[in-house]
C-alpha cells in the first residue's frame, strides 16, 4: 500500500466520449463515475462479468470489447503455446525420449533446470526492456525465437543438445508471462483485472492438458512416419503452431494506454483509456534510474510479494510427477499422457473460478488464502503416500486446485498501481524468483532416482503450502497497516488492494 502525499486535493477531470461524460476524481480509486443516459439497474452481464458494467457507457463497453478481443486472444494463444511446449518435455519423456537419449539418471531434472535458469534470469530485464521497446515488437520476436528452438528439439541426438535447446527456449519464453501481466495491469481496473488475468492464465493448464492429448494422438498416428519417432513429431507440430501466434501478436497487442498506436482503437478510445487508468490510480511511466531501484527495494511490497509468491509457486510442483508415477504403475503410454490432463483441466477451471469470485467480491486476499487452505488435503495425501492407488490418483488430480495465480498477480498489480516501475519490477520479480528457486529445488527434493514416491518432495510441497498461507496473511497485515496510516494522514492519494 503506497501513499503519494500531496498538499491539496486534485480537481476532478471531466471527459466526454460519444454519449457519455466521465467525471474522474484523481484522488480516490473508489470515486463515482457519472455517466449520462446510463441505466442505474444492474444488468445480467454485471453479475456474470464486470460488476460495474451497468455503470459504463456504450462507448466504454465497445472499447472494452475491442481490448478484450485483442489482448486476450494473443495472450491466451501465446500462453497456451508456451505451456504446450513447457509440458511437452514430460510428454516426450514418457513417450520414448527417455530411451532414445538414454536418460536413466537425473537428466530429466537437469533439462528442466536448464530451462528454468534461463527463464528466471530474463524476467526482470524483460519488463524493463518493454519500458523502452514496444511490447508488440518485443514479444513477437521472442515468440518466433522459441518456435525455432522448438523445431530444433525434433532433431535431438543427445542430452547435451537437450540442455542447450531447453536453455534457449527458456530464454525466449521468459518475456511472455511478465510482460503480458504488465500490459493487462496497464489497461484494466479493479473490477475487471482478475477475471481477465484468470482467463489468460487458464490457458497454461489447458496447454499442458492439450499436450497430453496431442502426444497421445501423435504417438498413435505419426510414430515412425518418415523415420521419426512420435515424440519428435510433437516438437515439429508445436513449432508450426507457435509461429502464427507470434505474427498475430505483432498486429494485435496494443502496448499500453500511454503508448498505444494500435489500428483498432480510435483517438477518442485512446483518450478514454488514459482517463480510465488515471481514475484507477495507475501511474505513468517515468525514466528508470538507480534511484528507481533504491525506492522499490526500500518498500515492503517487493519483499513480501516475492517471498509469498515463491512459496506458493513452489507448492504447485507435485503435479509434475503424475505421469512418472503412472509409468511406474505400468499404465500404457497413451494413459500416461491422457490421465494427467485431468489435473490440468481441474486446475484450469479453478483459476477461472477464483478470478471471477475475486472480482465479484472485490477481495484479493480471501481468494488467495481460501484456495491454499483447500489444497492442504491433496498435498497431505501425497506427503503421507498411502498404499491406496485410488487415493493417490485423487490427490494428483486435485493437487493444484489452489491455482489462483491470476488473483495473486492482480493483487500485486493493484497494490503497486501508483508506481509504474515498481509494478513492473514486482510482478516480474515474483515470477522470476519463483523460477530461480525452481531451478534448483526439484534437484534437491524431487531427484529422479527417488521416483515415484519422492519421499523428500511431497512432504516439502505440503510444508510450502503452510508457509505460503502464513506469507499471505503477512502481506494482508502490511496492507491493512498502510491503510490505517492513510486514514490517519489527510489529503493523500490512496491505492487500495
């Protein structure tokens, strides 16, 4: 909760768009919007989508429809392809790559680490680069890069090449998630953000699930075609799917409200976008200097959000070993790829449910905390590792019901809204540090030689859930403390959670 103290209250700003006039009080995010000719009764759409839809003019609703169609289309497709690729190493591993490349030690874990190291290293630089380079240029370039090295994996001959290609793919994929979160947070208000981030993030488990279906289909229909194993065809198909998404991103991504030149928004709609984010208390970009980083690191926000998110992110690791357990139980290759998609579909549904509930209730804290509490049961089952096969399968299927990443990032986006550079650094650091820890933690707690019971790993993820619950409560304590200070300090600009 940050406060920019001013000696006097800023005057309201009036702006007319078509048939509506928006009155913006720049001091309080909760200031009322006055709209001419608006229906004061809540519409059905206000219950199932944005809770303030009935307060928005037709012009603003048309603007949001254009924005949603463009950002969510390229965001969801790009993130889908990223997770399709990220999950395909596991699909390929249990579908013949292990035997082709003689991966009988911890090579699978090391390949994941190579990807994760590169992915973590580029998180913060990516969000700083797009302060200077348009996201609509930077992201398509990165997408084409990871498509090239996705193709390259079809020709793998040894694990050394696998490590190199996974590192390069991690480097090129690293920009997509933090930059898209930054772009989404730049355009949308508190009643709009979490559900859109949830829809964007839902494509991650869907991409993982689709990878299982795709590998099963490829294995049945293309294994051996033109002398290539089925797992190699998987990488060729994924590369072909990624390139068009990168091209579409160049034409459709609107950058930010202050820098957009996109063809489908009119001048009046661009003005409307600026007024909306001004009302929401979102700061304009400023020149980044050493003082910028000193200011960010002197605030509690960077530390508690990064620590809390790292604990949460690492608690999600158990589902990655579902297919390996199924292989140990002698399930068929097709079943090893298909059954784990249930985990992805369940977690994908949950991320949308938590995001919609968060926007509908207006609470970020509650819908970060509740999913964490719910996942204690499946994580606890895996930690105990009972003899019942059905109980373990239930636990693997539901272990990621706490996938509320959309709400967590929306929370950070809004708490840091009054400082554009802090917002960019905090959200990229959350993801970057989580992957930095993920680069080495699985080697310690999930060594492949301990498969499939992983007697270090599953008890550790259960403990991480408990630690994440504590961290989330600490974040809320800091926010409430700053709110109390704001109430005690007159004439301040407030950014609420």
